[in-house]
């Protein structure tokens, strides 16, 4: 499910930027800004990167087990994804990088809600994604980029809400009341 949600965001952004700049090639890449050894992957050069920085549980009140059905099933798990959009361009293309990043922000500002009404090919299992800019302090940015490899890239962080994980397995069957049996004097 995580892969589908992030791929959807990257594809949507790539389509938008392709139209804005009349590009033939993909400019958006879904992937980490650094490999496990800390080196920037060569294929990530001169690209807008989209990558996951964190996941947490959306703790809206009033969600629990459904006790009124014939079987109990777990409530859906609602997740918040923290997704970075970063401009990874050579120094000589810095202004171009900022222009691409500006248009990436415009893309998600124009359509902060992605659902079946504005996205024809929504992946199965995803009904809606809501994007909100996540404000971070300079210290938080510094920590994040330190964890990612230490090299800062111009970027923006989004909180993507409404990713739902549903466990369709049954917890337990509940005995329900059946039809009454009327037998008098037998």
C-alpha cells in the first residue's frame, strides 16, 4: 500500500511537470536521496525526488472494534505518511531546481486531495489522499538531512493523510440471536 501511494504521488507530479515544461523524459524519481552507503545515486541526479521520511498512526477518536455485527473485525488502520519532495540538481542548475520545486508545490497546492474524482487510475485499496505541507523548524530539517546522509537539498515536506490499511480477517464470531422456537407443552 505504501508503494502504491508514493508511486501515485510521483506519477501525478511527473505528469504535471511534464506538461508545464514540455518534457519528454521523466523528471520525478521515487527514491531515496542517498544509497545505504551514503552516496547520492547517479540516476537521482538532475531530478525531483519523492521519498518517504516517516510514518505514524492517525489517532482520530472513536475508532474501535465494530461490536454490532455478526463477526468482529479489526478497525482499519489510518496512517499519516511524511513525504519529502526535493530538488536534486547540479549547482549550475540551481535556479532551474528551484523552479521545478516551485511547480511541484503548485501541483499539490492546486489539488491537495487526490481521489477518484480527479485521479482516474487510483490504485486498489486507496480511496483518498490528502496532502498538507508540514512545517518543520531548521533544527528538524537539519536532523532529517543528517539522517538521510547529511547533504541538504531544497525540499518541502508533506503530511499525506488518509492512507488506510484494512485487515479483513475476522477476530471472532459472535453468536447472534436466531428465530424463536415456539413449542408449548411438548
